[in-house]
């Protein structure tokens, strides 16, 4: 059984010209925009076109950490976002 490894392990996974998290955002936004349609769908696509350059100005992994901070995601073996002190 063959397994594919990327040429450079420090580079993120890319689908087309998007990173993996950006690609998920683009596909889900376009999917919702097609379902909703009309002016709201175009506003969603416009917001996406403004959001992606802003997201690219942030460090890699910013979106999952933002979701963690809002309490939408939890990381294994890490304290919650509201915990102010952590003792190992």
C-alpha cells in the first residue's frame, strides 16, 4: 500500500489555490449562497471575497483558534477558552 507524503512537510495542504480551511469556507459559502439565492446570496459571496484576504493576513491556524476562543471547538488536552490559569 502506497502513501503519499507532501514534498515539504511544513507547507499546508492546498486545494486549487486555497488552503484547506479556506477551501472549506469557500465551498460552504457558495453552497449556502446558491440555496438562499437572490441578493442575500450575492452578499454572502461578497463577504467571502472580503474575508479571504483578511484571513490570509493572519497566521496559519487562525480560524480554528478563533472557533476555540468562541467555544465552538475544543482541542484535546487543552484547557477551555474561559480558563485563566493553567497548571501542568
